[in-house]
C-alpha cells in the first residue's frame, strides 16, 4: 500500500468516527464534508420503553415522551431537501414488544385517507416500519398503517431487488397491532409488534436488528425517512442492507405457541330411491376437524405442524386474463406456507423449481386431501434453514 492510499483510509476512518460521535466537522482530504451512510455507522442503542402504552393512535403517554425523536430526512423527490410539514417518529421496545409512533402535521393539500381494505395500499398517506430482525441485510418485515388505521404487513426478500425474484410477499401475515387518529394538526399513529412475531438472534442478552421508518405524503408524493438513505437504488426505502443497525438490550428468546383448531359440520337430506321401498329421505351429518400449531423452537426457528388441513379461509385468487399459451402462475396464499417463504424460492433461469401451490393438487389440477405435514424455517448462524414435509391423499 502506498503512503497516499494509506493516508486516505485513515482520513475516511476519522470522518466516520466524527459522525458517529455527533460531530459535524470532518477531517480534511478528499472526504471533507462527507456524511457517513447509515450502513457505515455503528449500531445505535434503542431506548427501552418505561410505562404503559395504549395503542389508540394517539402517542400522548409519558412513555412516548421519554423516547428520542429520530432525525428523518426527505428521501424523495429531493434527497435531504426541505420537508413539507413536520414528521416526529419514535421507536422503542420493552420485554415483549417493539413500538413505533408518529405525529404527522397538516400539510398543504390535506391528508389522503381513502382505502379501508386490509393489506392494500391505495396511494394514501402512510407510516412504515421495516425491521430486518435477523440483521442479515437481505430479508425484512414491513408493517405499514394509514390515517384510517389500515394494517398492511409484508415480507421483504432478496434485499428488495426486483430482478432477483419477487421482492415482496404481500400474502404473509403475523400478529401485530396498529391504530391511527386524526387531530387538528394532521394525524398520528402507533404500531406495536410482539417480539414473538420477529425472528431474531440473541447474543449476550442483546439482539441487533436493522430498522427503517418513514412517512409518505400522498398530496406531495413525498417520502420522509430514517435513516438518511439516498434514493439511488430501486426500492431504496425498503432495502434491508441500507437499514440502520439498532441494539435491543436485555431481551430474551421468544418461544410462542399459536394453536388454531377448526371444526366443520352441517346437515343435508338426500332423497334416495330403492326398488322395493320407493323414495326415502336420508340425513347425513358431515364432520371435519383439524388443527394447526405454530411453535417457536427458539427466537430464530419456527415449527409449523398441521393435521387434517383445511384451507377454506384462504382468499380467492386475483382475476387474470391469459393471452398466451402458457399456464397462469397463481401465488400460494395459504398462511401455512408464507413465513420466510423465500427460503424455498429457487429459480433456474425463468423457472421456479419449487411451487408450494402445487401441494394438494393432482397432476390434472384436481384437489387432493392434505392429511398433514410439518414445516421448519428460520436461521442458524449465517444460514437460512427451510424444511418441509407434506402428506396428501392419493
């Protein structure tokens, strides 16, 4: 290494340390005045919530006031430009939950709040919380709410790269809560996510995650964001690799158990005709029972078990018009197959090697009875883990 190159690296290191300590002045050299990118900064300690918080859309509790306001910037259309209105976002945690709140002041053009459909963003104002809970810089969970309190949760995969497969799984759902409220100054919102809904790794009593929080103003087509991510990449505001690392101290592994039983019954009367006795009425009472169990083996491994599975509650497919000779590809919306589904997404060119939508269908497309199965997903060290076994009727 020559002396000039070595000196340049020391100058860069001094600049990064100055920013991490809150200093505005930078050392000289070609990096003078440079602001460190979020992914270059050391992990930031999140503030622990002390006190009760009621999720009613109004962050007026003393517990919120004890959390610092995050330094948001305008993400686009003008990076670090003058922001319209005032955006105050706070993030904290306790032993059970991750919290986020926002106060959004009135702006010219008012607040856009039209949609009332869950899991559907229709261009309204929005408040986003993105959590890279495994801190793997590749996958994340998105929690979004609007002024009407609509809840939208999605799984972000492949570091949100549109060319590397589907970057967002909108069919994923989990346990969380959000509420919003209007006031004289604009609107406000609160989000609470159970730590049990986030897969994460605990080391020495702490967990490191990546977070991105932001606000979208529909009237101005403007986005405010923390951290200060330049809009230089597709979906930059949703890329886990660009998130700010944060540390949650004093938390333990979460091993929840969710049990979802179902019972189906009914009655039908059939008229049967016999040669000797003539017509007769027969009553049949069909009965079906089954159960789904989700068990957290650890904070980063989840086991799903299903017995005598029924997917009658799954929403119908979106209507598509097929204008070519190839079959339509319909995504699998069954919740049993959604969590960290990217672990099973393998592409060979333009072909998907594994498609869980085929489970429970014959070669001809007729439905088959799913007797049961098990699914293990999570992360072990630096490795994603996915194992699946399903048994169907012949």
